[in-house]
């Protein structure tokens, strides 16, 4: 076995440039396709919303909670939405009553980054941090 380190391969600058140009071109195409798709889906969603509103109005005016037709059944469904109106009051209530089940656990990435910066790279207890290495392609500036 040889203790000599292998000589690094020098990539072809033209090949590298072509790869970068190809990635930039495909990202532009992808963005255009996503925008077109988003607009088409928004149009279909609007049509569905309008038809659903007509059906809900029909049920509301008749006092019914459902109606069955050959194409399907329309049903009134109540959705509960919850928003945090007073964060401090809510968190104080959770602390006082111990009802932590009212909370959802999620780690704030920026706060963990700041914690690690201020604590010599230490991670808060119970948190795993993984750093992924990825390449980024930036468009050439004109």
C-alpha cells in the first residue's frame, strides 16, 4: 500500500459551467411551472368554494344537515378553529393549571441556533441537531 495521497482530479471548467447553467435554467422552468400550476389549482379551488357555498346555503335555508343525491351527499360539518389571542394569559393559565396538553411541542430552530452560539455549541437538553451539507447554486449577476 502506498502512503502517497491521490492527486485531486481537476474538473473541466466548461463542464462545471454547463452544469451550473443547466441547474439555473431548470430552476427557472420549475418556478414557471409551479406558478402556472398554482394559478390553475387556485381557479379550481375557487370553483369548488362557490359550489360548496351554494350547497351550504341550500342546507341552511332548509334547516337540513344533509341531503343525498345520485352524485353524492352534502353534509353540514362544523370546523373548530383556535387562535391564540393573548399569549401571556394562555401560557400563565397552562403554568398555573399544569394543563400542558393544551400545547403542541415544536423546537424553534433560530432559538436553538442562538442557544448553541451562546453556550459553546451545546444543545439544549432533549434536542437533537443535525446539520446537512448541501450545495447551493447562485445565478451569475449580470
